[in-house]
């Protein structure tokens, strides 16, 4: 098969039952030509056209850059570059390529300003925070880029790649790790973090790849986190979401023996940071046994009390270790009960049908809630 570009024909390469590939021939004059596919018989010069429809192909003048402004960008990218030149076409395939020494390249779609001017944002330096040079060129079809271009110089600068944050509540007061490369300390400290374009707090340099910001209190919703190394120019690190602090709604049961072991279900409202969540009964850590975030409930096993006495202790959920968020300590409590002691029963026998009323004597503590007793392995009955 052959591909015909107007009066010129070039051999085609068959890639599959429905696909062929052709290399365009050279044209000296820009313009639109008709493209089709044909076959030629081995004997003779008979030509058979395989194209019912001819397609338009545009030959254009190769692009050329005459000026790049500015010619420098931080390694973090984000600099708006203005490219002036010739041969730019207003098309969806218009593309700017940033080619690097090792053969890597990054293509960025520009914005057409005029026929001779386009605007593009410099990409991230693939070599990290080090100095580098990128060869900038422009293509009208995102495939064919000129071998020549202009140089963009990347200067060494910090690069932010991601942030790691626990669940944020409106009270703030949590550490947020900002991860990247090329971070550096300054004396006096010029490293700051800006939340929501409003609140600025000091940042903490940890090492070349890690700095730490401390979230302030904020209203509910999504806020931006930006970092500056000179208190003037800020880089966007990421987005943060502030949540409403959870509330404890109910506890069941709220009474159990002093020896511990009672599994208590706590119902809550809101979003819990399960990675930093701890449950306390009277200052003692209560191991979590289950968590159902969809239902808004969690269960924990009550730790033992140190004395065989009846004691009321507060229940609290704590989120975080340093200056934790405390939920429920002033509203909900759990009652440890001392062991009950039966010294005498008024009746020691009765029919198998049950129904015998028995008076029990002993030390039963201060029972204020409905209780039950069990004889042998039978069912528990209310007192």
C-alpha cells in the first residue's frame, strides 16, 4: 500500500488489519493537501485507490522561538513563561516541550495569547531541587518538535511533593508534615506556614526532606496550606479539611463489677480520628474491641478498678497524645460495683415448675438499678 499526499506517494507500513503508518513527504509550501491510500499491482503501473474519502492534511511552517521570558524558574516550577516566536497555530494540539539532558521531557499545554505569543507554566524540575537546564520548543501537533529551542534555567529551590496530616478538627493544634526536597534552615527562622491564605504560623525545619507545620484553630471546611522560606513567596503544599469535633451521645451499660471485663458500647456523633483515638475509664486506658464508623459506635473492655468498692469514674474519648481533644468526660460516667455477698436464703428447695419466692440476705451494696439472680444454670430472673 501507498499513502498519497496530493501528487506525492510514499510507501505505507501495515501495522494490522485496520491500521497503516505513513511518513509524510517533504513539502516546500505550507497548505492543505488531500491524503488517501492506494495499492499498486506488482506488474504494470495499475493503481487502485482504497480511499472512498480523501482527508485533509495541513502542512505548516515549522515553529521557531525568538524569545523566552523569564529565562529562569525555581525547581518547584510554577513560573508563568511568555514565549514569543513564529509559526504558532491555534489548535488543540499546540504543545510546549521541556527537554532535559538525560533524555527526559515534560509536555505542557500552553495558552495562545496572539499569533506570535503563547503563555505556559514551567513544570516541576525532574532532577529535584538541583540546578538544571531545559530546552524549550513548541509543536503545533504535539508530535513534531523542532530540534532547536531556547534554554530555561532551573535554579536550586525547595520542592514540595506531599503533606501528611492526621484528621483535623476545628480546634487545630496538630502537627502536619510537609515532604519534599531541598529544605533548609534559616537564622532567624524565616520558615512559615500559611493556612487558608489568612493565618501564618512558624514552621519547623526537621531535615532536607521534611518540615513541620502546626495547624491553628479554624472554621469547618477545606483550607489551603502554603509554605514560605522567606516570609514573602509561598508554595502551595496541599489542601486540609477541618472537621467538627465529635460528641459522645450514650454509653451502655454504664455499670459493671470492679474486677473489670465489661464490654461497653459508646455511641458518638461526628468523625473520629481512629489512628489517634484512646478510650479512658477513670484515667485508665480501655482497650478498643470494635469500631463501627458507619453506625457511629465503638466498644471497649473496661479495665479493673484497684479496690473492691463501688466507685463512679468519668468516661472520656481522647484524640491525640499531646494536648489531646477530650470528649465526654464531664457528661458520662461508669459505676464500678463491689462484689455482692449472699449469706442466707429463706428457702432452699422448690418445685421444678419454679415460681418459689426466695428472700436473700447478705451484703448487696447500693443497688439502684434493676438486677437479677440465677439459680444453677437456669435463666436469670429479675429481683
